[in-house]
């Protein structure tokens, strides 16, 4: 930002005042000190935003100067002349700089340049170009350099496959996706709806699971998690079991004996110290947590408690001592109160897969599991898409929809192109939240009145549109079919103009 003239004049007047106030005998040092004092005063009057902006500009200028002063290697200079994308440039630069002078002399850079430039000029995706360059480098390092004929054959085949994967302009991608997912999902026989899964953990699969995903259910019928562990825990079964105890919900009756004493009108709990030692939890923690969680989680407060920490005994007394109903109700709360683990996770199974121990759960609570020591948060997943959206955001939910739908279809032996599932997930998440494909979601929120009416509850949609004085632009497929107009897809979206030439 360039300052205006008024700012320059103001600054000049300030320096002029300093010079006028300074006697002739003043040394250069004292004058400089006064000027510096004035500048410090002005900088103190700056707003924090202006000060931060000035610091940012200073850092950028410093980086630019350092980059200009940094010497450019001959290899970098040569690669700069090739005009490569940044990723490809860095890949080749790293490879060439790792070579000795003798190896560099043996490399035919002109040949390498022509091949790399050929890949760039073909307008392939950067990822494809980078992968091909990686293969060329690995073949060269292995002493099996690709011949020119083979290289041309590879490029031609990749170009052919790439062109085949591209969607044609005006293609009805939505209809293709609906057919590709709907036909195998409903017309073909899905073998099973449930299966025992890992160590008898029940998992919903098949058509019911596909419906759950597309309907964006808040709670799946069988929520499960696959929990991966950090390096210190994944290689030992005992370490993995310790983590599972922190996750699996353990009610109080698993930690000792619970007795309902009708004569004394109380519920006695004798905590087993050996069980606490095995599950890596202190007896005092169990004694303190049980009464508190009955109040907080089970919302029951009509009791008093006596704690004998030395003997590991809890004594629960109902406030109404004359009511047996209150006593038995209190006893049930005491038995079921969770004193270790996460309430929503009923069961955890430890299983060894690919040389590491993994936890499979019955129940899901992503947020609380991430807070457990030893859990690898980068790989842990759940089949509860709504929970993923609230914990990790809509992009993570989109990836989960793709993974769950693709896995469900694949388990049934159904092959569906991933792009169809990606399109569906994009539509479900395009508004920043996960919406179902149905009248309460995507289909019910279309802008077109006729399109909404054609799906479900036709009369209600038409009445609401009439009351709201809505106007239909007839820009979609359904509404144009209803009124008998060509749809704006394929050849229907192409307009031809004819230039009339006067006869000569």
C-alpha cells in the first residue's frame, strides 16, 4: 500500500520540528536518537493490525532477499529451463542431486528432457505424470532403462485409457449414477442382511445397510468402530487389552458383589481388588465414580451413600426407607452404572490383523475414543456417518459415505464404478451437512416445483408452491419431461446457429 501525500507531509513536518529544536552543536548521534524516539512514538500509535501487516511485509521481503542470495545449483538451473510443473521439478531435482558426478555424466539429460516434456505436453494429470516419471527413474536406477519404442507405447496406451475415462460434455451423469447403484442394489439378490462379523460382533450389511447410508440415518442399526492403536500398543496383546478396558463399558457388577439387604433397607457393594488390579483401575476410583455417575448419567438422586475405602465397600441407602420399590430401583441403578470405559461402547474385541492388534467395538463414540491414550486417531473409523460429520466435519463424512457404500456393494460381489458413489456423496454433502436422498433431503429441497411434486406427496408440494407463488424455470430434467420439452442434456443442450449467405 502506497501512503498518500498527506502522510508524507506529516512525516516531513515531524522531522523538521526535530531539526529546528536541535541546536547547531548537537552531535549526529543525539539527533539520530531524537529521530528514533519520534519513530518509536509513531509506531506505538499504530493499531495491532497495522503492526502485524508491517511485520508480515518485512518477513516477506527478508525471505525474498534470502532466496535471491541463495546460490542456484547447475542442476536446478538446467531443470528450470525445461519448464516443468513444481512437483515434477522437485522430483527430478531430488533424484539428480543424489547422484555422483560420474553417474550424472552417464545420464542422457537430453533424452530425459524430451521424455518428460512429452508427458507434460500431453496434458495428462500431474499425478499420472509424476508416477510415470517415478517409474522411469526406478527403471534407470535398476539398469533397465525403457526403450523409446516402449515409452511411446506406454504414453499412447495411457492417453487412450485417460480419454476413455473422461465424461463427455452434456453427459447425464446423475442418471448414470442412479442406474449404476440402484440396479445392482435392488434387482440383484443380496445374499445376507446381517453377519456375525469379527468374533460375533453383529454388523448390518446388504440392502438395509445401503438404505441406512443413503437415508443418512442419525444412528445405524449396528454401530461399530475399528480402532487402530499407536506403535507402543499395536504390537502387544496385553497393551491392546489395556486400551480396550479403557474403552469397553464396564458396569459396577463386574467389579464385585452387589447385595440387596431388605432388612437394613440398603444396597451393599463389595469391590473385588483383584479385578480392579487386573483392569488397571484403582479401588478408590471405582468407589468415587459409581455414586457420581448414578447421579449424572442415570439421573437418579433419591439415595445416600456411605463409603468404606479401607474395605472397598459402598453402602447405598434410599431416601424413602419405607419403599421397597425405591430400594429395588436403586439396586438396578447400582448394578448397571458404568464405572470404567465409554457408555456407548458395549463390547470390545481384540484381534490381530496384518501383524498388529486392532480393536473392534460394538457401539460407537468417536469423540471419546479419540481422547484415550494409545488410540491412533489418523486410522480409527466408525460406521456412524452422522457422528463423523459432527466430530470431524463434512469432508470426513463424505469420505465415510464413499467408503461405506463401496464396501457394502463390494461385500456382495457387486462392482460399481467409484465415481458414481462419489457423485452421490457430493450431492449429499454439498450444503455443508449430510442430507438424505429422499423427500426430507435432496429430493424435497429442489428448486423446481414440478421436480419436487413428481417425487412424493404431489398435492402438498403443488399447494405449497401455489401459496408461496413459486415460479418454475423448467431448467431440469423432470420438469421438461412433464411439459414435453427437450431436456437440457446431451444433444438437447446444444444450440445450432446457421449463418445465411446471400445467393451470388
